[in-house]
């Protein structure tokens, strides 16, 4: 009986696989849909589906332009576009951070954003060469447990002190942390940055992602952590703001720990629909979406921020050109030298 | 000299062509930035990575071997209680993607990281490969021979070494090779647990600095390490023993008081490899309140199911062709092709993925971002998994049966399909199942090569974990484990099948 | 001199008592056959002697030293008892000479080579020294298995149905070979078999094992000629059972008055066991019997003869056997065994 069952199941496996073969060839392999693809806007999105699919659906609803989105890690998508070169099917690259956009721009794979669109956003938040434009802003914050941290540090460099040993969480492999270290390197110099990173080697508990740090601060595993501001708001939305055990704050006086970064968009193909998409992202309704749904800073004038943090122009942020944040390999060398990866 | 059938040669050469694509890609990138590439290779850091990677590969290979072999021996050859339950538990971690296992661990122990963490998680994730391979060959070993050896004055351990081991060695070393290459190419778990290996450095070269030259240089070093590992395995593998004898009677060895040591150890390994990850998944789904998007779930389920099924069958066919050529004809070329298809197995999926992006987008745009290119990616990545399972059954079919068939007037090539193929079929199907379940878990290449807007359970799981919504991730992870659990259980049943066919004493 | 002694040896698997208090003694250089139907406990007895099973009760001594009791079992590798399994079970990864030499690992190179040469000659496989097991015939494999067991000069050799996998012709030849080899080696051996012909032709003594007990033990002639009960009588050879009564020291049956073997008591009623070969048939048109069936074996034939209501079977010289339908006169030669009710 069991024998029979086993034999049957083997045959079934085969049969099912054959059915699957037919099914997939019907559903997945339709490169011949050339007509459709011409009219379809292809977006490579390094931003998470959970965060941006809604705004893309709204775009289609408003413009009638069909969209295909390819979600993956921002760096992987940048590498993919680099490999595809001139033959890339992508029209738009929507990125979490400026670095990935910068690398495509350097390789000459991005088309210029129309000036009238660049003008909508303060020039600090777009590429100097006009090849990509910022869509939403995020800042680095100190996430802390108010029961454990009574005296707030003035500068991110204070965290290097011995009183912070084992109390602080960082995510050294995360792109946003690396951008922040790049900024520190550019502003404060390699030596000081390396010293700080080495101090982190003793003081910090290492995590893979911002969200994991927040989780650790919430659960009391560490007392404080360096994260992007919107993680805290996202968690607050999930569990209710009143249930948040941790708080976020900023450092004083243009501290590099308060770095402002942006999510931005570049055009791999400057078709009309691609321009229309960039235009849509900088529209009132899309900006309101980012302000309220992803708790980021809107970048166009006239859209108010929703979060309780200081306004972007009042953030005591360091003065830095975001295009300078693409010198990541030197940063990685430093982080590695400090033994953090 | 007999000549292999055209179909066998064509499929084998096809697979070889595919397998050589990533190597060609790496060569292009390497030569393109030669000075920079050489700088990247000849750095102190390369030595450090070499040390880290070597330490991890060596330690995971050894521990996965010890654990997998012990589990197989205890559940097939001893009188330990709940043997079939422990066998299922030993096979099940195969269904759990190692990144899910790693996430499970850090969600319970947030500071779990570094060498020990990576070693533990990878050992748990890879020991089922050894367990299944050793189980399948252990049940074929005639226990009467072991008893004869005992009666000739050899203790239990010497019998294990001198009689049992030589008979399971080819399958066991092939599975350890899989473990070693798995460890070499692993990224997800290593990144989550933060241990620096070549593969992670290659990913970081892309991620951190979009530096394709540096990545290619590191990948070439990795390729050389892989060749070394393969060479070592070939050297110490030993010959497949063809045994046409009927299976002998089976006697379970009385563990006596040792069972009080063995039982808790088996239970501990099961708790670490299956219990903890699944418990943490359950905690994820309880903690989060997010509702399940059933449309997405079903779509991803179908995507995973169809891709894995298709990849399993296709890759199984290619692997069978190569095994036929390499083991039924024993030509140098066949053996070379078999080795080459192993060589690219340790390349990180991102390298294979980008190589196919490069060639696909620029040379064969008509298959770019279609299922076919993704399947070629899976073929390059997982052909060795199928080969490991299929080689032994194909090699073991007695030559005399082929001779007999030909003497009855069947031409040599027809004999291959009418005699060797059906006899080796259970092994071939096992190979297909192994590939399917590996494809189910694959992520980096799937993200790069999938048709736009086609989702699998793995890509959905990734979407959820990227934003750390574990509660949203939980149903996908559960479904993925259940789906991959089916082939894992089938493989276990297949490996242990002979046990029920043999008289119990 | 007693080599092996079993005292009250019992073995149960759960509720199933396979061996019930076995007492047995084996002298040095003796060849004992344990004869029993399948399921009688033969293999269990061998496994107990070899040390693979622990007796439930009772004990066992080899050369006067206790090797097994219900508490302590000397490990198989410490016993110096060789085994020849049912299907040879040669080590598939070793050559013929490596198989034979396997148990000689502690011997010096010179002694080992001499011993190997001697054994290969003895089993007539010198030309196959380097052959792989899978290339051997069944008979060759069994001879290798025997040589392998004999190589380290064990105190005792156990053979488990060594001929069962072979065809009849080979079986007869190998039986003689093995007898010769065992004699040449001066070995003591226990042979387990379900084939009475094998047991009777090969052994010095035969022990009949029935339902886990030794029913009878003795030389082949004793056992064959004087089975102690009907069961053993019919098990050992083809017999016709005829009811009878003792009258004046003879047995009165439907076949006339027969001479009993051993003592009988006048007036006893019971069954007489007459072996097929004890009948003598003489074709005679006035005979009381009629041949109603015939099975021809070549050298002999078994005839079915109807005498009144009784149908008997008789062995007859093959080429000269009476034909079906012929009438015959029936004699019973020699003495018969009578078992009173």
C-alpha cells in the first residue's frame, strides 16, 4: 500500500511538473508582447513595494499609462542597469539613496531631467548635473530609550565615549549608515572618522538593518541606535504611537549625525511617459503621499510635512553636496579597517 | 569505443555552454579593468577573506558531515527510538531557506552574529544534504558484511571505517562537496549574521560601490578556490561500487546506554534546525497584525510552484545527459564537462545573475526577462545539485544489463534509454526534487532575472523582510517551507525506501 | 573435548519466545548441523553464538570460558568465531584476496601471504585472487566467504544456510568441497539449514530444532533411522503414515504385519511411519495394489499406489518403475518406526 502510494506520488510529481511547464510558458514567457511594452512604462524600483506601489497605482489611474515595476535591491538594480547598458528595458530608476543614482549618472546611463522639474526641488536635493532629482527626504536620527538615556548626547562623536560601551546599535552594512559615514569622512576627514568607527567597534552592537536596531531599542537590547527617521514612524503606525517605548532625537549644531539624504529618481529613457512619471512624483498628491504614508519629508513647496520633527530647512544638518556621497569604496575601506564588517 | 547518443552529447554541451557564460562574463570584466582588478586581488584583504572563507567552509563541511552522517547512521542502522520521526526532522531544514533560518535566529537572539552564528546556521542548513545522501547509500550496505567483519575481530568503529565507509564514501563526499560549495556561495544568511566571506565581499562590491571590476576579481579568486575544492573531492572520492546483489537482511544495532546520549543530541539538532526557525515564524505571525493579501499569496505560490517544477524537470534532464556521458561512456570529455558544471556552483548568485543580464540584454534580448533566461540561471546554479543525486544511480546500473540488452538485439543507444534510464529513474527524480526545492529558496538570481512583475514566495518574503515586516513575511515563509517541505519529505522517503523493502530481523 | 556449551539458552523478542532453553555441546573438530523449518529459531541461535544477540536467559561457554549470559555478552570481535552468511556477503569494495585476508590484519606480512596462498588453493580460486566480488559466481562467492571465515583460524565457524542461494547441482558439489575444506582445516563448525539432505550428508551430528527447542540430536543415521516422534520422522524424510496395533511384538496394519524398530508393547495402538524407500513394488497382475500415479525423477520415481482404501507413496528405481495402471504386489522391507498413541 505504502509502496503504491510512493510510486504514485513520483509519477504525480512528473505530471504536475509537465502541467507547470505548459502553464509557465503560457504565462511568463511573452517577450513577443512588443506592442504592449512600447506603451508600458518600465520602472526599476529599489524602493520597497510596500512603500511605493500605491503611488504608482495612483499614477496609472491618473494618466492611464500602464506601468510594469521591477522591485529589487537598489544596488542590484543599479548593477543590472549598468550591465544592460544601452539595451536596458528600464525607463525609470527609482532609488532609495543618492549613491546608486550617482553611479548610473557617472556611467552616462541617465538622461537629463527637464529643468522645469528640477526647479520644483531645492537644488541641494538633486544631482548637480541634473541627471536625477530628489523625491523625498529623510534624516538620520538618534533612536533612544528614555528610561535608559537621560542625558542626550550633543554630537554623534559623543557616542565614542566609554559611557556608551555596549549601549548603541548601528548597521554598518546598511547603505544609509554608509552614506552617513561618507559624509563624516568628507566633512571631518578620514582620521577622525576612523577613530570614531574604531570606538564604535567597542561601543556598538551591530545589526543588519535600521529596523533591527529600532526593534532592539524598543525591546531594551540596546539603549540607543542610529537610524533613519521614518523607521520609527513606520513602527509607530504598526503598533500605535502611544505604544512606542523609544523616542527619536537629533544632535546639535549641524552635526554630521543629522545628515539629510533623499530618495530620488532618474530617467534611463527620456520618453514622454517617463517624464510624466517624474512629474507625477513631484506632484502635490504624490508628495502628500510620501509625507503621510512613508513619513518622509516632501521636497516641493506647498506640501506640509506630517511628522513632528523640525522642518527640513530647520534640521541642524551638515552642509554637504549629496553628489559627494558616491565615494563609497573609500568609506567601505574605513569601515572594514575598523573591523565593523 | 561506443559513442554516446546525439541527444546526450547535445544536452551536455548545451549545459556546458551555459555554465561557461559566467566565466566568460567574469573574464570580460576582469580584463576590462585589469590593473584595478589585479590591485583588488593582491591586497591584504584578499588574504583575510581567504582565511575567513576557508575557515567557514572547512568548519561547516566538517560539522555538517558529522551531523548528517550521525543522523543517517542512527536513523537507519541503530535501534534508536522514533527513528523515522528523527529522519523527517533531519531532512526538514532543507525546506528552510538559510536566510529565513538566520532571520529566525536574530529575531530570537538579536545580537547573534559572527563566525559562530554563521557556522551554526549553515551547518544546520546544509547537514540535510549529507543526511540524505548517506541515508540513501547506508540502506544499500549489506549488514551481513558488517557482521562478518565483526566476527573477524574488528570492533564497531573499525567496521564502520573499513567496511561501511568505503561503500558510502562516494555519495558522502559528493554531498560534502555540495555543502562546501553552498557555504562558498551563500550570501543571505552570511549577510544577516555578518561574517565576511568572498561571496559577501562580492555582493558588497556591487552594493557599496557599484564596482563590477572588483567584484569580478574577487569572483575569479572564488572560482579558483572552487576548483581546488572540487579537485580535493575528486582525489579522495573513491570509486562508485556497483552492487547488483539483492539487499541483505537488516539488523539494527542495539545502542544500549548510548541511546541516552544519542536521543538528546538528535533532539537538540532538530530543535535548532527546525524547531527554533519555525517557532520564530509563528511568533512573527502572532505579533504582527497585518492581514494576508491572498491574491498576492496565491500568485506567489503559483510562481514558486511552476518555476520550481519546471526547473526541476529541465535541470534533471540536463544532469541525466551529463551523467550518462560521464559515467556510462567514461570518456575524458564527459568527465571534463561534469567537472566544469560543478565549477560555477560556488559563484554567488548575483554574479551568475549579472552575467545573464549582460548577455541576455545585449545579445539575446528576445529571452531577456523571460522565464527561459531565469531557467538558464537556475541551470547554471543548480546543475551540480542534480548531478550529485543522479550520478550514483546512473553509475550503479550494472554494465551486464546493458550487454544483455544489446545481445537481445537492442542498439546501444536505445539500451541507454530502455534499460539504464528506467533503472536510474528513482535517483533522477530525486535529483529533480532536490533542484526544485533549491530553486524554491533561491533569491538573488530570481530577483535579477525574473520576468518583470512575476513574483515567487521567495521574492515576496524578501519584500516583506526588507521593511522588516516580519508579520507580513510569516505567511510567505510558512508557505515556502511547506511547499519545499514536500520534496524534502519525498527525498527522505526515497532515501529510506529500501529500509521497508528489506526483511527486518 | 567440549568446545562450545550452551546451557538453558533462551531468547525472546518481546512476547515472542524464539528459543526455549537450549542445551547443546559441541566437541572440537565436530561439524554440527542444526536442522529446522523456517521460523524454528535457527538463525537466532547462530546470532546468539556469534554474539550479535543477548540471550534472555541461560549461558554459553567457549573453551570453558563464559562468553554470553543474560547480563554480559562478549563482543563478536572478541570471540574468535567465524561466520559464513547466507548470501556470502563479500565486501564489495575489496578483491577476493583482500576479502580473504581481511581478518589477518594483525598477522605478519609473510604469514599472511602464506595463509592467503594456502586458502586460495584450498578453495581453488588462485586465479581469481584479484577479482572483484561482483564477477564471481554464487559458488565461488560462497567458497571465498568460507575461506574468509577460516582465515584467522577461528575456534568455530558458523554457516547460515550457505547453499540456499545455489542451484541443486552446484549445491551438491559445493557441499562436498566444503566438507573437504573444513576437514583439511581441522575446523569446528555449526551449519544451520532447512534441508535435511544437506544436514544428513554433511554433518557429524544433527540437531533438529523445532519451535525453539531441540527435538532430537544424534548422528545422521540415528536421526534418520530412529526419529523420536512422528513430527521428526516426517520432517526428516518422506513417510507414509499407517495406523496399526501391536500384536505379539509385530505391528498389524492394512499392509500386513510389520517389524517394529525398538521395543513395543502388545496391545498399543498408534501410527507407523514407513519411508517411501522402504516399500518394494513387484509388478504382478494379481497384486493387491494398483499404481495410480507416478512422478519421475530420473534415477528414481515416486509412485502412488492404491491398496484398498489406502493410498501410499513408494520410491522405486526410476527406469524400471511400474507404469500407471499396473497392478503390483507391495512389500515393506526392514523395520519401521511405531509411535503409540
